C-alpha cells in the first residue's frame, strides 16, 4: 500500500515540485479543492478529501477537512493495538505526511482595502487543526508548513526515510507557525473590537542572527519584519547597535519634518537641522558636533543627491539612510566600501509598543508620539517669544524628546547647537551642552533651549540663561513653577510651558 500525504495549501509556491517528489517516493496524494485542481492540472493523480469522507465541502469551503477519517488517519498511534483495531473497524488509513499552510490572514489584515468580512473569512480553521494534530503525532507524521521546508524534506526522503529528529523539528516549527497565526488574530480582534489588551503576545519569526549584541560576548538576533521598513543595499551587515541607532535617528528626523537631517551617536542626537535644502540641513546638523558625528548614523527625510553625497563622503559614517537616492549619489556613496547605505521604505510612526524585560515578565508602554499643539502652549513669562524664537523652541523641543534624560538642548535657526544628554541633573546637562557648543566654536548667545522635564528649582533655568539662551521651553508642573517663572522674568527671557513631559530612559 502507498503511503498517504495530505496536501492543502494557500501558498502554492513550489507545491508541484514537492508533490512530484512525494509521488516519486511512492506516496498517494489527498488534496482539498483548489490544491487538488492545481495538482490535477499538473498531471498528478489526486484523491479529493470528499472522496475519502463521503461528505462534500460545504459553506463555501468553510468545512472540508474536519472529519474523523482525516483526523483519525493523522492521529492514530501506529504501534498501539487498540488504535489499530479501531482504525480497521472504521476504515481509517494512516496519513504520514501533512503539507498545509494557512489562509493569508496576515496579508489580508495588512491590505488597507480589506473589509472586516474579508479579514474574518481568512481566519483558517481546518488548517491549524490539521497542523496541530500532525505535530502532536510527530512520532509517525511529518508536518510541513512552509515551502522553505520542501527541498530538505525531499532530500532526506530520497535516502529512504525521515528521521525522528526531522519530524521533531517539523513539529516544533508547526506549533510555532500556528502560535504566530493565533497571536496575529487575537491582536487584530482586540484592536478591531476596541477591547482592553489582557495579554502581551509576542511571536515574531527570526529574521536573522546578528554578529553579536551590544558587546561581542552577547548573542543577538533580529525577529519580525524589519526588512519591510528598511532596505540595506550597500556595506557591511547591520549590527545590534546600528539598528538601535538607526531607529532613533529616523524617529527624530520624522518628527523634525521635511528637509531635515539627524545625526545620532549612541542613541542620542549629535546634530539635527531643518533647512531649505537637504545639503544645508546636513551641514548645519554636522556643525552641532562634528567630532561625535564621526562614526555616526545620518538620516534624511528626502532624496540624497550628488551634492549631499559628496559632503557625506568627507567623513567616516557608519550608516546613511534616506527614502531615496539619485543614481549618481549612489555611485559616489558606494566608494566607501564598508559604510552601510539604506533606503527607508515606510514611515516608522504607528501603534508600536515599547517593551522591556524585568524579573518575572516585561513592562510595556505606548510609543511617545504625542505632538505639541500650538494653541495649547502656555507663555508664562512677561516677555513673549518672537515668531522665529517660537519656531526654534518647537524645533529644540522635538530634539529633547529624542534625547536621553535629563535632556537640555540649545538651538538656533532650526539647528542644534549643544545637546546635554543622560546626566543626573539638569544643571549638568546644561553645562555639558554649553561645553559641547564651545568646543565646536558655536555661540549660544540669543539661542533657545528645551528641557525634557520641568525645572525642580530655579537654578536649572539660571544655568541655561548663563549659557546665553533668551527663550526656554519646558513642560512646567513643578511645585516651584512660580519661583522658576520669577527667575525668567528677572532675567527678561521668554518661557513657554507645553504641559507635556518627554522623559526617555
């Protein structure tokens, strides 16, 4: 008697070659509707499910494989006498290979034109049941869920049989496959029905191993669909640190808006600017801290042309990223063999969450994507900021949001002049920002400053004023706000409250 293989696939990639390999190894083929039709068109002899169950596919294909003769053939234990006796009595034939992949639920959800009805119809029922049953009975059944598995499986089958180790790996892969599918469905339904999230479900496929993590002694890998957002097309592979810095840089430049450039080093802004042209934006961003920019990550909001490319080639940069590049710019930039060049394929803004490991679990929060609305700003000082000062204040505020706390950012003409990041006090951050500016010959006189959180005492504001700032933006909300406002008025500077805090740890 021939071995039996059940084939029911939505993704028909390589399915003809795979089934022909099964037939060559003396397998009879059972298949469902569209899969059976395709195989028959390819000249393969196929037994349809309904011929075995003596029951038609019903409800537009919603019910077709859910039958004891199918699940009995998969689940019965071949060496169990009682199971064998019941199989004989019920005319159940063993099915030793199950090749199933699921309705394209994920693709349907990601298609913006899909209706809820179309999405729900792409929730597979029989497929996951077949996969789980086969994986449970891995001692006897091989279950394949991806075209990527076909070639290795056929190579092993050609040697005579499938090993226990292969069936075990296929079973683990199968449960991982259905877990990912169910995770996506549950997350979609909670969002669609506006339900509170009761669990955090994480099930991303491994995209690739990374060379190492933050340090060479740490293992690392990337999971999910990062390639949907970025397309590397030149240079060395991205490292763990590269990826974190790249994301930080793109998030900042997206907040800054059109014709902007951001330079990131160790997750903090080394420079940022918004100007009339991309070349001006880059040159002004670079001016903010050309020393730290060495080996940094540079991102842009629009097309890199020849002029920008030539300037980028003047210093060593780890990564250059933009939505597009001219052909001539690419030729220039590719002269640096190891530098990574990436195209940003889609915006990063969205309903992501930030997750961090803690003992016993994780903590989660929404992404900090709140935007300051101009009419919600509160000018609390006697002196009002001029229009250009207000533009610079909002610019500096966006950079402070993307800077490690405690953060102080000085800016002028929509360019960062000095950034104080990650210090234990706002006083230290101010001093650091001033030191960085002076180191690179930048004058903070008549600049503006942003603080990611309120000033607990007036001394923090006074330190900023000493540096040369004439306008300050901060959240407000301290019990000593009155004292801080008095200091602003005493020194005749403008101060604006946003009512929003931007801690970043």
